[in-house]
């Protein structure tokens, strides 16, 4: 198993992210942005070669992402089921991604074999994601999938914050007062 670390706060941000190994050596650079259909995120080696790319193909629900190994399309990532845990499928590769957004853990399986485990890891420098990947050749594509998982988790968190603020007791009380005023004004 190969181990890599990515700073949690910059993984799905629109900035360059350095990915380091367990010996604190810079291994990859993650570059790109999210948010609009057609946006791309790429993993480069330290020599500047593109190793893997993920491209957002749809923005509306359900979001889809195409995965590329170098410049060759190898699969599409899409959500299958969303209950207590989210389940995603990488078509063409027959990979299953299991996401526990609350615990911030993500696993990639190929049949019964685990290819990657991505989990939150806190050290004195800050919060990181620790990626344990079966072998180094899978690392760039797995990093792209991990970035998508983080992106979806953060988008879901923002959406829940909006819903919770709308449903908060204060907001509900204010809404009820507005309705009462409307009824009073129309009955006069």
C-alpha cells in the first residue's frame, strides 16, 4: 500500500495542491477548478506530465464526471444510491466507491479488492486526508476520485446548511408571522 497526504482545506478548492507521500516528499500536484460543467481537475507528476484528469460533464443532479488516464477516457463516475452512505460507480472500470460523508471516509473497490481508503487525518500541521492506495499506478486516478468525493461532500454540506437555516425555529417563526399578516390584510 502506498500512502499519500492531501491538505483537507485545499483538496476541492480552486488552487494548486501538493500531494505528499509518507516520507513528506512531494509526489503529485493537483490543479484545476470545480463548479461549472466542463471544469477539469488534473493530477501532474513533479515533471509536469499529466497523469490523470477528471472532467465534470453535467452540473445538474445527478452530477457526472469523466475520468482520464493521461488523455485516454477510462470511465465515468456517477452516484448510484444515497442513503446513510453514498454509493458511486465508475463505469467501464467496474469500481465501486463507498462514501461515508459524516465520517469523511471513502473507499474504492474493484470486486472484493480494496483499491483505496481515504480518511481524515489530523496532525499538528493541520487536517489532512490520508490516502492508502493499493499501488502507485492507480494513485493519480484515485486522487481524482477522492477530489470528487470531497467536492460532493462539501456541496452537500452547503446545501444542508441552507435547508437548516430555512427550517430554523427563528426562520419558521418569521415565516408564520408573515403569513398571519397576509391573512389579516386580505380579510380587511
